[in-house]
C-alpha cells in the first residue's frame, strides 16, 4: 500500500475514487458540498431521493458524477455531527476502506481526514486513518495452501485542508505506519500456531529485529537462566521439550546517561495449564498466551522505526507450560531470583512466575520506568470484558500517563486498584507468598504478586487477557496494546525534548506554536 499526503479541492482530483462524508439528515461535509456544487446539485438530489441518509458506516458509490475529474465518488455516512468522535471516525474510515476493496478501486483520495473530530488535530486523524487502513487490510493466510488474492487497492491519498498542514500530515503518516507495522508484527506472532511460534522462534524474531534496526540482542539459554538463580521461571518451562529463553533487546536512541524504559513481555508460547490442566474446549487459543511478548517486540519495532530519542529495553521470558512427570506440582515451593520463595498452589498461574524473575532482572538497568505486558488473568476479562486493558501501577502518575496514552491511541486501559489490603490473599503457611490469592479480585491479586518484585522502580502492569485477541468468527490477534505503548513512548520522547505536559500528555510542536501565537495575539489586543 502506497500512502501520500495532499492538499487540494476534491473536484480537481484525477483519481479512481474520491471519498467524502455525509452526516446524519443528509448534511454534506465541506468536501462533499464542493463536489455537489460543481455537479449542479447531483449529490444532494440523490440524497433527497433516499438512497442514503448519512447513517454511520453506510456507503454509496456514485459513478460519473457530472463535471468531476474522478471516476467515482464514494459517500460515507458519518452519523450525527455532534457525536462524531474517535470511535465514529474509525468506523467511517473502516467502512470506506472495505467498500474500496470490495469494489476493486486501485486508488483513492480520502477526504474523511479533513472532517473535524472533537479535540483531535489533523495529525491524530492522519495517524489513526493509517492504522485503521492497515488493520482493515490485514490478513493472516500464510499457512493456507491457497492464499487469497492480494487486495487491489494500491494507493491511498490522505487529504489535509491547508498546505500548512502538509508537514504535520507527513510526520503523522510516518508514525501511523510505524505503529501499524508494529501491530502487524504482534498480530503475526500471535496468530502463528505454537508448533511454529516457539520460544526459539521468538528469539529468532528478536535477532531479525536487531539486525534490521541496529538493536542489541542477547539470548539467554537455560544454563544462563540457572546461573541467574531464576528458580521461578525455570519451574514453569522444565516440563516442555522446547528450550526456554530469556530474550534481551536494547534500543539506544538517547544519550547513555538517559535511564531506559524497560518493557517486559510474557512469552508463554503455549499454556496447557501444566498439572493444573485447562479444559480442552478453547485450549487452542492458549497459543495467544505469548501476546505480551508479541506486543513488546511490535512496540520495539515501532519505536525503532520512528527513531524515538529514548533508550528502550525489552525483556521477554519465554517457554511453554506443559504437563509431564517432571512438571511443577501444586504445593511445590520455588526460590525466585530476588530470593523470595513462592508456594505454587496452581500451575496454571504461571505467567506471574516467569514475569517475577524478569522484573527482578530489570533492576540491573537502573530503569526510569518498567512496564510489563501479559495475558495474565481470566479475572481481568470478567472485570473489564474485551474493551479495556487492565492497568495497575505503583505510581498513580504513571498510571494516568498510560491511561491518557491509551485514550489518545484509541487503545484504552482502565486504572485498577493495587491496595495493600489485597496482599493478604497471597499469604502462605510455607513460603513467602502463594502464587494465587483465590477467586475474589483475581486480576488485582495477580498484580499485587508482581508488585512484590518491583519495589525499586516505577512500574506498571498491563493485563491484556481480554484485549490481545478475539474469539469466534473473527478469531485472531488484535495487536493491542502496541498503539498504547507506542503513544506512551512518543509522549516520553516529547518530554525528553522539552515539550510541556498537557492533560496527561506532552504537547506537540505545532500545539506549542499555536498557543504562543494565540498568546501574542492576546497581548496585541491588550
């Protein structure tokens, strides 16, 4: 797919298709109105006949619109103008793309990017349009004997209303592509079966990223992990024939004295539950238990592609959780890298057992911030469904920063409690702690468990059990929360370069310039 940014009137576009919006009650957007005027009311006449009423997501393809230079005009319903916000914008762009693909258009000019979205600037609209396009066109058919024919849409031009917005549009386009590429990598890794996407495969993927983007990569094997004293991590992977790995990936985009942001991803490439065996129904979806690792790798690719001025490190403990004669048993006690001991009451609560050692290992970097990402608990799905990611943190300011990044990225997370009272549920008579705290507040007690290994730095935990993949007829990895983490990192990069925080996120350069211009104008008026 080839993208470009352009500023120009819709009636002058020589293209296979021009895409414009129509609000509820047949109200034309500016671009649609310009086409209507040049065609002597052709579009408004069609709307009056009832062929389209502007309902959100509806489309109507028009051929040979009088006095226009394009072959076709695609009308896209935007719903009620006052309610046209983030989600409505995504729905409209997605509907347009589906129609363009279904009707075989080889190219198009999209004017939906000019439609105002409440509290969103042009850069946001361009960036999100690109991500929606990638998501709509994504297919995973590499393992099918007969693959689908490639989509015919080859070029998409995104319109901005003023020439002064071209540079902002180009910058947003690059960011949108980088984030979408990271999402696609995360989706591909998640959708691969566990007999292909093994711990070794994840390690090779990390090496490929390192070679492509100039990252530093280190793969630690079982012997290395034993020397580190990661008894908890080792207890999970010991029953599998697949060798366990600890993947370390480093991106250096800032000076050496800038403390790194560390991303830790749970990499259970298949989770049978171990001796605490899962039910057979739906067990195939346990290939997605490495989506935390996939997210971290996807985010590292996005950050490197955007060349963010940050130091970002990735840590991925990866293995399988399988039953065998040498598998961990309920009641076993293991010693972590931190020296704390854990009584394993349920071998299916294994994600926290591999993450705790990785979180201890992260201390050696003297990090600015550590964020772990994991498909950790079914309890989080019960609490939040499949809409929001569970967000926990030992710093409320960090939680607010991540939540704001999620809102900006349309990849939302919800701040959950991490109160001391929940820690009592993890008490054990025989070890420092148990690995489960019972059914009440299961996602919270899992986060409380991890918090015991994060005392020495600012830390957040993202439980993506409900958002990392979809089930049913649309089964597949979502690529979340790559957008959230990428937007968080962009915000941190802006802060490092001196941007002023606003509503939980840093200002963009053009926002600062606009504010300064408004301030000057006010001084002039005074």
